[in-house]
């Protein structure tokens, strides 16, 4: 059959064909229409499109995230576009994303929203808010605009929720600060800051805090801001006031310790919210949770940064934000100095003595106190400050140096603000935490008494008779009570209770442990999970730390007796598990994990119930994460950390674990210390730099013991604790071949000014480094030995060490060896000039010039980004050589301080040189040596 367009004339002069079709007629009419009619129609189409786009923008402007399929067009074009297809006109004006449930949402870009709202008059706004009400009745942006811009029913900011305040702040930002009817942006920011301070505490409280009257009274008396609630409390405070007066108004810390689940954080949350509600800004509070990865005990500047951040939110009038930036800059400088000490080469001991200066940190803390008092407009002696250190057991794991690095800035802060009070919450008793010679008050938190436990259960919906019976039958641990109340609620209406038969905590002379009671409760709790697949999965599947559909399919399905034919079934089961919020909690990556309070309770019991099945799960998990870490779609460090975790749980050999270890795993494995077998705690502690107790140390091998000692000594050296470092090092007299302890001992002895002994230790360090088979590490150790030899007056020995280092560095296959050779020759030339043993200086100068050129070539060939300071250091040495050649031909003999002292040009050049060497190695991906 012919085409429908067949017969259409090629030109206007040709006659029309006999075959007439719709398409041929339309084409003929288009040919006859003047060109200007097409342009006019296209312009009209553009106007229509612009009108439709504006109609959708008006709807999107009054909404937060929205489903594009439901978005109406606001205005006269809404009838034309009732099918909703025109919403694509604003696709480029929006940010598209998916919710956790996988639902697509759009959000109007801020600059487009602001422009649209400012173009809308009151009538436009009323129509937009009205027309979006049916499909978006609970939208926060729409509600806020309606309340503040249309109804004029302004509320007290204190009556708004945190989310309402946040939305209101955004609205003020869109309309501008001068808009009539809207509150001041600064007032919103301040109220939001207070609400954000309260938010984590309100979450911890959960609205069901009961009891703890004794502890609350002690804390009120300790902080001494709220009024006493009884005559006895007033009398007790008066006596404490006399004691404080004798110590200049200062107090020691208040330490609260108890196992997990006993309610430490809830007690502190109750105490803080009571103060914020009652006295407001009268008591500044800084809450530091050591689970926050931004807080690093060995970097106390992080404490000051976080304190300044929180206080600046509440008191924006002063210079607290500037101090926060100052502390951040100091931390950057400290980290840069540490990077420059790569492999602890020459001048490392001087960097150790200045990089972690306690004095610098204390000065920052004192300025924090001064700026806080200035922000409040009060005298420093009258300004209170409460600092709360939660989950402090994470700091205690690292040992005394880390505890002290937290204590020092607090002591300095208290010298400026005598009314500083410090509350510490920890699972482990803390002794010897002195603040300016004031001892800590240490309290162990016990379970709730029967009255408070009954009230706790009643508040959770348990009837009073049952609550009293249950409270008398189980211990007063808040975790046990929460489990009991959840069991009761699930049993409601069933006619029976799984709480019956829970063993009493005391029966005659026998006692059942808290863990056993909680185990009974947990088993009954699992029995209530109606989804059989989820119940099978939960016990023992929750021994893994991270669950997602792939883990269900490849790791847990077979051991848990689940038949999953493919990923779709795994995803469906995962969704059902994800909604069991009493069992699991979400991870940031969308996976879920066992609720942390329940995991601490049940992990050991789940493994003990069926060890073979638990081992099978761990083995499958290892295989899964090995495969997954090779995938481009995974998170390499997170996947490798899970592999290491399951290898540890299987008791794998340290040699395999060390082979699989990579830099950057520490943040992922901090929590694993409490879960892994006793036999592998020493290994993980050494890799994480944690302290180990004597029971773990007794089962450690020599290498693990040395790593533990090296970690402790290194941390002491960073804070100039040379005596303490030396004591730690000499507590381990047995040394392995290649032991790192000799080098650290030499550094500690030098810090004490005992240079002859330090050089003897350095010679031992050279011998040990020779056994390691690491050229770079041996060169760095020879640099250290050369410096100490020179300080001990043995210049010829120093030159011998440097010549040996140069020989080692002559390896043309590695760019970092070129940098090593340049570093070594620079030091050699400087040593020859400073010591007067300069007969071979011209030869050294020629080799130095060649090494400088060689480094450029090697760096270019390897693609390494070399810092110019390397060349600068070498150039300075060559300038000094030219000065020497232009003179008498012999150099003036300089003392050790002129060569290695901090004020000499050589010392500055040496430090710059090490920074350049660190840059070369970093660019080539060479990790620092582990001790």
C-alpha cells in the first residue's frame, strides 16, 4: 500500500493529487501558512509552558519534600494540566532523592523557592496553601507558612518543637529578616540551639524517668545552681561550701559508674533538662559523648573545639566561635607536625617535644573560660560551667596518658572558672582523676528500688498490681524493666503473660545474676515475635553486626533455617526485620544492627546456645565480606572491618589478621573489644592502640606485649611525659629482634637530657631496625642515632651513621629512597661543617647536588607531588658549603645546639626536609611504620 503522504505535491505550483488524506491536507496547510504564524505559535507555546511551570513552582514553594505525582498546578492553568504531566517542567528546579522506603521525592531548590515566594502575593499564597491541603495535609513548610504568613497567629518560640523551629528559621531565610509577622532570626537560632541541646537528653529520657532521688540530690548539691529541695539538703550544701571555699571554690569531678543498661545517661539527661528548664542560660552546659568520632582523647583540642561549638550556639554574643576556629587551627598544626615525623627520622625527638605541648592546650582551655565569661558578661570567678563526659570508658581503654590528656585542659579551665563542674559517666570505675588536687566523688549506680521500679512500669502502661509484682520479682535494672514492659504490652489481651515464671532475684540463700534474669526476659521477648522467619533470624542471626538483604541471602539464610530463593525474598524479609524496632536499630548506610543494649546482654548467650552454628555464621560472613570488599559498589573499609571482626570471632591466627589489616579500620572496630574472644584481645588492642589489662597481657605473645608497651610509651612521649615513658619501656625487659622499644627508649632518655644513655639505646635501636628488613625505617633510625651521637660529642660516629644511611638509600627503584638520600646527604653535609670533620665535604656537596636532581627525576617518574621544602633544605646546605669554599676552606666548629637546636637554620631545614619526605611517601601511598 502507498504511503499516506504519497501524492503530496513537491511545490505549490503542482496540482493537488486525487488521493486526499488527513496528513497530506495538514502538510499542504502548513506549507501555505506564513512563517510569522509559526513564530507566533512557538512564542505562545513558550508562554503557556512558562505559565504551567510557574503554576507548579507555586505549589512546590509551599511544600517540603513532595511526591511529584501528587503536585497540583496552582493558578488558571491547573485545569489544562489536570493530568499532572506538566510537573516535569520543574524537574531542573528541584533536587530528586529517595526516602529510606525507596519512595521518590522532589524538593525545590532554595534559590528557586525564595524567588517564587517573593513573587507571590497574599492571594497566591492562600490559593497555594489551600490547593495543596488535600494531598499534603501534614507538610511542615505548608503549616508554618499558613500559621505565620496568613493566620498571623504567632506562637511563643519556646512552645515550638525543634522541627517547627528549624522550618520557621528556613522561612525567615526565604523571606528575609525584615518581613512583617516573622520573628527575629537570631532569636530563632538561639532557641533552636537550646532545643538541640535538649534533644538528645529528651530522647534518652523517653518520658519515663523514675526514682534516683539520692543521686539527683547529690548532683544538685555538686553543681550548686538549683535551689535545695529540703532543709537537710541545704545543710549538706553549706558544709560542702566550706570545703570548696578552702580550695578556692573548686571541686573535683563527680564520677558515676555502672554496667550498661543501668540508666547513667538517663540520670544525667534528667539532671541537665531540669537545669535548662529552670535556670536557662544561668548554667552553660557542654555535653561530650566519647562515642562521637570527632572526639579524640590524645588530641585534647577536639574537646575544646566541641565545647566551644556547643557554647557558641547558646551564647553567640562573644568570641567563642573564633576560639573554636583557633583550636581547630591548632589541631591542624599538631597533626601536620605529626605527619612530618613520618617514621621518626632526624629531628623527631624535638618534634615530639613540641608537637603535643600540654601548655598550648591548657592556654586554649583558659581562653575558652575567659571568652565564656565575657559572653555572659560576668566575672570569671562567678561563671558556672558544667562539662559532662559520657561513655568515658572509651577513653579509659587507652590508659593513663589519654585520661591525663582529657584532665589537663579541664584543670586549666577550672583555674579560670573555679565553678567548673565535671560529671563523668562510665561503665568502669575511675580512680585518681584529680582536678587541681581535688579528688573525685565516685558513685556506683545501683538498680531502682521497688517503688521506683513499679512507677517505671506503670508509666510504661503496665497495670499497678502487675507492675508491683514484676518489680518485686526482677532486679531494678532499667533494661530489665524495659524488656518486661515490652513483653507485657505484647501480651495485652492474650489472657496470659510471659512474665509469669521469671526467677526471683533472691530465693533463700541463692541469688540469680542480673544477666540471667535479663536472659530469661529476652527469651520470652523473642517468643512474642509473631513472624517465624524473623524469630529464626534473630536468634542466632543477630550475632553479625550488620544486616542487609545480601547478608540475609549469603550469610544467614542457611544457618538460620531460612529458605530464600533470591534477592527479592531477602529484601522482603529484611523489610519485615527492619520494622521490628524492639529488636534492631538502623545504621547510617541503610542496614540494621542488633539494638546495642540487647546485644551487650545476649551476644554471649546466643553463641553459647549453639557454638557450631555461630562459627558457621562467622565463616560465611568472612567469605561474604572478602568478596564484597572487591566490589566497586561497597564501602571498602567498612567491609574489611567486618571481615576482620568475624576472623577475630573465629580466633584466627594473628599472622592472618595482620595480613588482612589495612590503615583506617580503627573507627570500625573500637566496639569489638568487648565482644571478641579473650585470646584475641591483645592483638586487637595493639592494632587500635588500646590499653590492655593484666589478664589479657598474660596471654599475649612477645610481639603483642611490645606493641602494647610501644603504644603506651609513644602516647607519653607526645605529651612530654619522658619519665613515665621510660618507666613503661623498662617494664618490658624482654625484647624481640627488630623491637621498636629501643628507639622509643632513646627518645625518652634524650627528653630527660641523658644523651649518652640515649645514644647507647639508639645503637640498640639500629641493631633492632636492621632485623626488620625495612630500609626506610633503618635509615630513619640511623638519622636518630646520628643526632644523638653528635649530642653526645661523638661527631665521627654521627658521620658514620649517616654514611651508612646514604648507602641504604641508594636504590633507584623507589622514589622515596631518592628523598631519603637527599635527607641523609643534607644532614651529612651539615654535620661535617658543624663538627669540623670537613675534609670530605666537597664530595658530599657533589653527591648532594646529584641527589637533589635525582629526587626530581624520581618524583616525576612516579607522579609523586614533592613539597618544595625538600629542595629548600638541600639548597640551604649547598649555600653553606659555597660559603665554606669561599672562606678559608675550613668551617668553624659549632656545638651540638647550633646544629640540632631549635633556633638553628639546620634544625629548621631538617624539619622542613622531613615534611617533604612525608609528602613523597604519602603521595606514593606508603603507609607509616606500625609499632
